[in-house]
C-alpha cells in the first residue's frame, strides 16, 4: 500500500460525494437565478412553468450529459492505460473519437441534420463503431499492443484528414462555422432526446469496461503471466475496443470532442488507488464525471453571456495539469 492510497470504500464515498455535489451545483448554476428549493421542485414539474421548462429541458440534460460524458472518458482512459500499460494512452488513441467527429461533420455538411434532428449523433455513433471494425481489420483480433496503437493512429489520422478535407471543400461558410463550433465540444443546447440516445450505448460501454478489472490487474505482471492466470488477452482486447467505442463514441456523438479527461483523471487518481487498475476503473469514472461537471460550471460562471465551449475550457485546464504531472514524474524519477 502506498502512503497516499485511500481504502476503496473511503475513496468511493469521497468521489461520489464530490460528483453528486457538482451535479447538484450544475442544476442550480445558470443564467437564470432559481432558488434551490424552487429548482428541485421544478425538476418534478412543480412551480412556475418557466422554471419547470428551464430545469427539465435545459439544465437537467446538460448536467446529465456532462456527468455521463465525463464518466465515459475517465473510465475509457483508465482502461486504455491499464491495457497498454502506458500512462500516456487515452481514448482517442484508437481513433474512435476522430471517426465519430467525421460522421458528425458529414451529417452537418450534407444537411442531414436539417432533415432529421438526431442525424448528427446517430451518424457519429455509426462512424465510431465503423472505426472499431477498421481497427480490427488492421490490427487483427490477436494483434499485440503495438499493432493496436499503430492501427489506431492510422485510423485517427485518416479520420482527421477526411474531416479537414470536408472543411476545406465546404462551399457554405455557415456550415463550416457550425462544424468548427461543434468540434470544440459542448453540452449546452442538448435535450433529453440526446440523453436518451447516448445513455443506453454508454451503459453498454461502461458494463464492458468495468468487467476488465481482473484482467488488467493480472496484466500488470506481464502478458505471459496474465495468460498463465487464465486471462484471455484476445477477449480482453475485444472487450476493451467494444467498451471504448460504445462509451467514447456515444460521448463524442452528442457533445463533440472533449479532450484530456481520459488522460489526466487516471493520473490524478492513480496514487489514491495504489495504482491498481481494477480500482482505478470505477474511480476514474467518478473522477471524470466530477471534472467535466466542474468545467461546465466554470463555462457558465466565467463568461455567462458568451458561448464558451466546454472542450476549450477542458484543454485550458487539462494541458497545464498534465504538464505539471509530467514535471512531478520527472522530479520523482530524478
């Protein structure tokens, strides 16, 4: 046990309390000042009709998506880092988020969004699942970690190049502006329909990723030792890919690209879990939800009159934090 490690029940209680507090704060904080009691009543359809509309149609979907997206990214990041045994791994490494973004860009550019409101998230989700199929064809079901990383980089680079090509050839400047703003990432202006669309897919991804704990713990001893303990690396890899594609693909489909969560959150929580992957999985899910909720609250507090994008705020928070973690790791190594 490391000096900083917390017992699992204490860590679960702490992270749950922080995430729940931020979720409640996300429901209360907003452009329209609504007292706590009135806000809670409005969630259940009681009180002023305008307040009921604000709470049920605007704040509730926004808070729910922020928590769901944060949990998906944090959990996927911890799973990727545990499987690849690389603290620099993150969900975007396998190209799922880039492919989802490409699908959304095509939906915006071709006008499908105007014909069908949920065309954007549905198309993005289909492209994310397609990226996993391409990844499996490139890396093969029995491909090693290095092959998986290289295949993921290739898929991500191709998706990025095609996205840039669509933007470059776009004849409509308004569509281009809409695409750029969507790619910055945001949970604002989302409805309960987006929550209903993303939630089942995310839950499937969470369920798959949370089953990886025993295998990832065994993998810390090496691949040969893990197989000797009865862990199927092929099944572990396929479950990881499916879970990450479902969780991150659904998150990107409804909110756009939000970075650094899956990279930074496992780093912050790893000392508190004793660097045990099975504990880090659920801890990173709770920590990711808390981080995205906090960032979304900051978006509304810092510039309430401007549409500051969540992805921009996460980059401004995550990049310096990650640089600090690298510096601390370097200092400890010296």
